[in-house]
C-alpha cells in the first residue's frame, strides 16, 4: 500500500515545484517591469476619465465619422437588424393592417366630400419641393444622453456637408455636425445643444426649439408672446429663416402650455413628430439653394445700409 502512494507523492511534489517556479518567474517579471505596468494602468485610467466625463472630447476623438468606427457601427447595425427581423416583421404586419383600414376610411371620406387624395401629403411634399435629398441609413444613435448623436452611412463623397438639415418621413431629425468621406454625425433636436428656428403653423408666431433632456419625444418653445393665439394640437413646423431647413418641415404638435418664470410669456411644450427610438432611415437636405438665398438676402441688406459720407 505504501509503495502505491509513493508515485502519487512524487507527482504532487513535482506539480507543486513547477507551480512554485512559475509563480516565482511571474513575480520576478512583474517586479522587473513594474514601472511599465503602472504607466499603462495610469494611461488607461486617464483616457477613461477624459472621455467618460467630457462628452465633447469623446465625440471628437472617438468620432464615429471615421471609417473604422463607422464600419463597426454599420456591421453592428446589420447584425441587430437581422436578429430583430422577426419582431419587426410582426410589427410591420400589424401596422400594415392598421394602415389599410385608415386608407379605406380616408378613401370613403374623400369620396363623400369630393376631396382630393393628394391633399393629404401635399404639405410635406411642398416643403421639400425643389431640394435635392440624399437618402441615408442610421447606423448608430442614442436617446438617453444630454448630447445625443446620430451616425449615418453617407458622407462627403455622397454630397453631405456640415450644417445640412436632416429629416425623415415624419419630420425633422437634426443638423449634420461632422463629416468624413463615407459617414457623418448628426446633432438631433434631442440634444441640449440643438437650436432650431420653428413656427406655429398658420399662426405666425415663431421661436427656437429646445430639448430639456428626457423624454426623447418632448421639446419646448420658450418666450412665445402672451398675446399669441393658438390651441393644443396645433402643428409646429420649421419657419425657413435659416439656411439649413426649408419652411414647413414637420416638427411636432403642441401638447401643453406653461407660463414662463417671469409670467411675461408662454413656454410651449410639444410632442416631437419623429420617433428617435425607432429611427432607421433619413434624408439629408442639400441646402445649396437656401444658402444662395441667405447670401442674396444679406447682400440686399448690406446694400440698403446707410452710408456715412466723409466730408
């Protein structure tokens, strides 16, 4: 019995000696190059702190407008879309049934009132008439941050440039912020830095659209005069006063009205028309015509300024 335990004893002794020697070599290696490990650890920690708590640096240095990150986002979006295809098809089937019922109801209404079926979508079409649209796919987006960003798969090679407006089938999306050859980053209206000029449709009162963090479907128009007349449910659209968006692009509908802090104006709350949580396809608006219009207007204003005659 004792002879049988000897091989096992020697095996355990050999294993322990190998393990001890390995750990001794590892500790010697760590002791020899410990300054390098400390340096790498500090570098990693500094980068994490820099980009975790400074969103601007994160958006610039880790910009998804570069080709490598853009491709990663694109492949990730494709994989996610593939695995969600079953649920999407189910939702589309349900939505298709609802839309068919709505089409039937609207057709009956139009036939009864001798209306024109083309009138239903004329407003949105007229707003973008005469503008070149660049279709793009959303490959990365966020809705739960203060500085939400959207990455699309079109860039400078496709005619996309900074300060171009972006819209989708239901309304406004945002403004192009950064561009590479094949990708672009968009600042959506659900970004605290977004500032878009809008107006209450058919009322004439305008202001600037602001987003106050969460939720992602609610925004505000501040400093609306108290003599303004409007109603809940009124549409809010772009007013065309900038060189980014043409007039009449849908923004949202008035949901609630508050008094301002000083009581001298209204603060209008509206529900955004765009569902940013399910945003997949957008169009970039080529604003060359708007820029030419803005330059012409500026030239006209400059020509009308009084000149000081030197006597």
